[in-house]
């Protein structure tokens, strides 16, 4: 039986359609649940938003094939009202990545549909043949000009742990409803204190409100992306959503995500490594890392005490199958932080079937 590097891993994954068999590009399969049939367009609908609202969303994508795939170039939305704020450039087999976007409705009037093509490609390492496909993503929203919010999001940025922080937002209404008002606000009471008061001086608007939101000093450390739900007396659209973002900075924390998933690695071989940055509010040195088991090892650089340190995680699986470990990084200040790693060990020389070779949407 012929071996082929493009054959799918024997993990219950599916094959790509041959050219001309399906109008849906095979790249769309990266953005749906495992085994699901993707629609011709992957859509995220923000619904109705007050003009000026800023919202974010993360499209998750998974490499379902047995070779490394990459996003050929930075995705470009069809409208300047949407910005790609980050994306995963390369994906190992079964690795999960993302395309993160931000929409600013101050640049939108009424209904908006924004196209976002994502070009995925991979190369057969044996023949050098290039395979590529374009995922069709779309962002939808309705911007209501009669409701304006300023600023468009509650952005706390970075707040030291144990410290309270307050932000204010103004909401104005200038529609045709005479008795329009904000009736209630839904939020996580363990993290925030929120109050809403009508403003007597509406500056020409029919109604105006000031929302005051205080992040509590007891809020847990880490990044957060929350939504305040504003209920109104609006007959057509009674609910408005307000994005709330920020980071509660602990004395010691991981910069970015506190976990990483390695792609499948053959047993006995070493896979890709991952460098991780730790930040602290005072000088520190990493003294030990607990949890180095099942093929996960950590390399530390011999550096002096600093407010930031880098360590590198390597994965060389010892057995076939998935594995997950929590690494505990200890420092000379007595503080510690955890980092979760996952990976999958595969057979050193798996048997494959050339009939599963994917096809291009079109020849390059």
C-alpha cells in the first residue's frame, strides 16, 4: 500500500471533495464542528447594535489534515468597518487556531454584510504540489443610527489585581418612540458594579443615559471578554449588548493564552516547541517547573531576575494517544502560575491510503 503524506490521520476525520463535486470550498470545513457539513458561507451575525458599538468575535478553525496548513496572507475584510485583529498563520495537523475580528458600527449605517475570505494552503512535502482553498466567511450587523453609544465598548485595558477601576458610557436615543428608556442591565455581579442614570441634558436627543461600570477589586486575575445586556422599552429591539473587555493583571501571569495544544507527533520524535512569556509586577526568577511528564519538558534560560521571563515547552510523546498536563511555574518570590499543554502521540509509521488524498479547489 502506497504511503502519502496528505492522507488524513486515522482519527475519524473526513476527506476533501474533488474539484467540481461541491460548490462549498473544502476550506470551510476548518470552521465547523468535526464531521459537520459546512455551509457555502460561514456567517457570524452580531444582530442589531447601537451606532458606535465596537464588538469582537473569534472564528475558530481546526486543521483536519495530516500536514501543516497555513493562512497564505492576512485576511482582508471587504469593508473598513471590520478589522482582523489577529489570526493563526500556521496550523499543524489537528491544531486549533482562530481568526479574530472587530467591527466598529460608527462606520456602518443600517444593514451590513462584510465578506472575509481566508486563503488556506498546504504543500505535499513529497511531490511539492500545492493545494489551496478559500474559506468564505461573512460578518453581518445592523447599525441603528437612532441609538448612539459612546465609547462603543467598555475597555478596562490592564488593571492590577486587587484594584477597582471605573468606566463610563453614554447612550443616546433619537428615534420615534416617545417613552424610550433603559429599564434594566444584566451583568456578572461577582465582577462588576453597574448603575444607569438618565441625563437631564440630552443635547438634542430624545433620551440620554450614563452607564457607570466598576470592575471590582475582587475580580479574578486574567483576561475577560464580557457582555452587558441592556434591556430597553424599545418595541422593535428591546435588548442591546455592550462589549466589556480587559485584563486583571496578577502579580505573576502568562502573557497571552494560558494553554497550548501541540499537533500530533510521532512517538519517539520531538515536535514543535512553544515559547511562553511570564510577566510579574516585580523582579523574579523561575526556579522550578512541576508537571513535566508524558513527553512534556521545559527549558529555562539562565537569566538574571527580571519582570519578564521566557520558558520553552517541548513535546516528545512517549505513547500513542492524547495527553494533557498542567505545568506549575514556580519563582523565587514564592508566587507561581500554571500553563496547560496538550498533545497527541501517533504511531511512528502509520499506514495510510492514497485514495484519501485531498483535491484542490483549482489548480495553482
